[in-house]
C-alpha cells in the first residue's frame, strides 16, 4: 500500500477510496479501490488530510471519500 508523508506534527492514518464504474451489457458494476495513506502536518489534522489527498490525487483519479482511522 502506498504511504504519503507530509511535514511533521499532526499524524493520522486514513483510507482514501474512489470509484471506477464498469459498464456491462446488462448491468452496471461499481468498483471501489481502497488505499491507506499516512499524512502529517504542523497545523492540524485537517491540513494533514488535505495535503495527503492532494499528493495522492496526482497519481489517483476520482477520489470520492476519505475516512480518518487514527490521529496522534
């Protein structure tokens, strides 16, 4: 799983999920990929999330949600 490190201080772990829709002849299937990221910020946990998602979005398209799992 890829990990992102961004500045020291607030530390958190969260899941970043995005959807890819696969269309078939008779049905529509939604595929969700979940990756784990580690973000850090001197300012706040919100900034740690924003920075990590911003970094991840440079290589991952269509990020639609984030779940914070742990803060220290």
